[in-house]
């Protein structure tokens, strides 16, 4: 089983418009709604790939009921902590004419210490039956910065692999408690190693990934956008080259990559095999309008075109 944690889930609303104008009335061509939040995108991805998944985190209000009903209808098992207030909405506006997207993210409700204690207890109980866990996304208002650190300690004590995919203080705090894997972007990894990185200088990026790996993080993955991704691990530094595609929706593709890694780890794949599988899933996810979704036939075709090169 794969366990996912989404502390700050959302209703994801995607508005498709033509020629978005600020300060003007804009007519939406169509609307797509889904159960969102980084961890739920991970859960959906792993479920589509054929794995048993249990999703937990915080939910609240009528919006939380929509999220719960949606993921259950998709076949994902859930066991959330219910809080006062409404689960947030996150809006993605896709401008069909300009081919650009704009995101508007609500902050979400505030959780209490008793809510946190309940989630930690669920995590401690549920991780016993999981092969791997993924903790994803931001912390909601009122949440102590140590929440993810406590979960990482529980995972280590249980001998489980726990992936941490977050940012800011939660990431800076979390890397000191041995997550099995992290997936920072280039700006975030620069903050973690204390220096600015230049996207065009691959050696800088390789060195920074190695530095974090040497700090005790077994797997460090960095997205390179359309150029693929790289991974630093015990076996070395690897780069995944992906085929060019016509991207339809790139929101959630990083989450789909995490989902791909959870599947690969659960199935006992080698780390280079995990990178290839996760890269294929992430690339396939960019080819669909639905966030955190991919078609197996797309993924299988792309997997045959992905090249994994060992850098060193």
C-alpha cells in the first residue's frame, strides 16, 4: 500500500478562457473541477498505475465533502481528519489564445493542535501497512512547522521510506530528519545549499544535488522542466531525457512524478528504473487537461522514448 499525506488539500478549478484580460469581465469557456492538493495528485497517479492507495490529511466543510466524495469515486481510499472551516479552492486559468496559465491559490482554513495530534496518530497507525509514504504540499494556517518532522521521525522508526515534497521552512526543517527522497526545484535547492544556482550550469546543479545526498538524503530529484530531470543517489547521478510533447496542462506534473516514484518503490524497482517510470508518468500527465491524471497508453509509449544516462 502507498500512503499519501495532504495537509492542505483543495478543490482544483481549471478555467479555460480565450485571451484573459485583467480588469475586465472574462467569459469562461468551460470549467473542470477535481480533488486537488499535491498529495491527492500523488494518490490519484499511483491509483491509476494500479496500486492500492490510502490518502490522509485535513479536510473541512462542504468543500471537504466534495474532495472526499471525488477521491472515493475515483477508487482512492481515504481517512482524513476533519477540521472547522472550509477546504480551500485553487484556480488555474488557462488562456487558450496565449497558451499561458495563471494560478490563484487560496490560503485554506486554520488547524488546531488537536487536529495535528489526530493526523499524527493516523499516520503512525497507517504507515505500518505501507511500503512507502509521500508527504506533499504546504502546511495550512495554524499548523506547527514541526508536523512533517514528526511524521518523518515516525517513518524512520517504522523502517519505512518517506518522500517529502514541500517547500520553504517545512522543507528546510524536514531535510534534517532523513526523508528517503526530496524533489526540490532549482530555486529551492539553491536555498537549501545556500547559494544561487544557474539553470544553464548543469555542473552546479549536479553538485548541489550531490551535496544534499551526502547530507543523508538517499534520493534527491530535481526537475529540469522540458529537459527532463536528474537524480542523485547511492548508485550515482542520473539524468532522464524526455521526448518533446505538446503540453496541455503542466499543473501537478511534479506530483505525478512523485506518484510514479511511490509506485516504482512499492514494486521494488531500482532507482534508475523508478526515475524512468516516474518521468514517463509525469510527461504523460502534461498531455491531459485533468490535473494529476494520465493515460496509461500515453505513459507506456513515452516510457519507450525516455533515456536514462548516468552522469557519474
